[in-house]
DNA sequence: GATACGTGGCT
DNA sequence: TAGCCAAGTAT
């Protein structure tokens, strides 16, 4: 019966977590915690920001890189913007990296200690409802309701919540708060997330292995895969544009520039591109090139963003320019150190491929 | 509440 | 393949 046995759900999950917690680079294992070992709030914060809408597998190498280069929040705060954007390149949602730096500098400027409550963490840039609660629970054991996508799924199944997301969030948060224990709140939040990631998965959940299946409304009804109910997303429109990869004849350096500080790929590097227009009026030809050259079409790059599909026509030229341009020439062996998003790396790879 | 904002893996 | 999904936040 949904809603019954809250204490049992909580204790079953904690016991399950003691045995089955995933080992993750940023995590303090439950037995360590019992022995009095507490995670470093800086590492918890960094991992949580990286994990926003991003898979564990993708985050691991970035987390290792960041914590090696910048072991403490003061180190990160002192880093140059371009250096951090380059280190973040490929991870996506680049506003996170800009907010990460702003947050590191704010924390560093006020002594270097992260605020110890969810309410005050929430005031920092890039830290919203989820991340503030996660840091407070994991780093300080504050008994606050942590609600991420995993937990939305687990809770909506446990209680058969059929109101579609995101409208169901308030109800889900309330249920999560009721399950959250006064002690081990951090382990409980991580237990719920691990359950969602490994057992209570979006498709083909492994209910037979679930430690709380006999308290689950959806399991008893045989409808686990019907939850959570989500509002349907609108189709992605198509956009088109062009990218121009100029290679300097003397040394093969490539012309790059920096994108505007906000908006798509804000603050990241690129070979010059046109605006990305709707298909009707997209400029894809070399008339939109940043300077005169013998531009040859290298091919097309297809890339899908969260809310649209993009096809860029990639142009290549061996050319120099005497014009003063807002950008720089970058040696090819050092391209991987630049803040180039995946889309731009695709364009460069296509244009610079040996025929 | 709705929309903008990346990328890669899986089915 | 095209669509869905992943430890969301800012506006």
C-alpha cells in the first residue's frame, strides 16, 4: 500500500546501500563515514555541478583532471577563465563552468569554506534546489530532501504518482522529505540515487532485486515502467549555418575566435561560424566568410543540441589575412588545449582531415 | 510554468 | 534511426 512503511523503506535502503553502494571517485563509502571520515565539501560541490544532466561515466575523467590541477577551492578560484573553460570543454552546458568559477571565487573570497546549510548554498551561482540539498546532505548530513531525476523516478514509482512532471515535483519533494532520516541523510540520498541508477532504471527496472519492492505501489500493480509520467517534449527544429576553417600556409595554424560570453556555447572558442538560422534563410555559402580566400567546401557536420538539430557546412581555405580580426591563430598541436566544444572539434576535424 | 542550455550512450 | 535519457540551473 503506497505510503505505508516509510521507516521500513528508509532502513531497507540504508542497509542495501551499505552492501551495494557504488564506488565513485568523489564518494566517501558508508563504512568510511561510519568511521568518522567526511567528504571534502569542495569535491562534493565540484562533482555535483559536473553531474548536472551528465552521466557518471562522462564526469569521471573531468573530475580527476580538475581535482588534480586544482586540489582546493582557492586553486580553482585563482585559475584563468580560459584555462577552466578549456578543461571543461566537451562536458557541455558551459554556463556551468562559468558559474563554477564564479562560485569558487565567491567561496574563496570569503575564507574558502563552503556554507554549511542548503539554504545558504542555494545563494551561490550554479547551485539550485538539487545541488544545494545534495551538498548539504552529503557533506554535512543535513536532513534535507534531495530530489534529482533518479529520485523523481523512484518516488513516483513507490507512490504511483501519476501527475506528470514537472508539476509533480512538489509532491515528490514532500514524499522524499518524509522518507529522509534525521541521521545518515547523505547516505540515504545517495542510496536513492544509486537505486535509481542501477535497479529502478528508466527502462526495464530490475524490481526483483529491489530492497523496497514490497513497499512499492507500481511494483505491486505491475506498472513500474509507466512512471514517472512526463509531459511530451516538442520536436526539435532544424537549423543551418556555416563554419570557416582557415589554415595559415606558413605554419598550419588555424584561425579561432571567442564566442560571446553568454548564449549557446558562451565564452567558448570556435572557428568563425555564421549565425545558426532556421532552414528557410540559413547562410551556408562562403559569401558569409570572415575574410576573402579560396574557400573549398569540406563537408557538412550534423550536431544535435537540447532543443534543435544543426547542420553546419564546413569551409576550408589555406589562407592568411592582413586584416585585423577579432581572434587568433592557433597552432594545430595545441588545439586540444583550447576551449573548443565538441561541435567545433567536429568542424575542425573535418576541415583538417588529410584527403 | 516554459524555455534555453551540450553531449554521449542506449534502444 | 530517432528519440530518450543522465546527480539541473537561470531567466
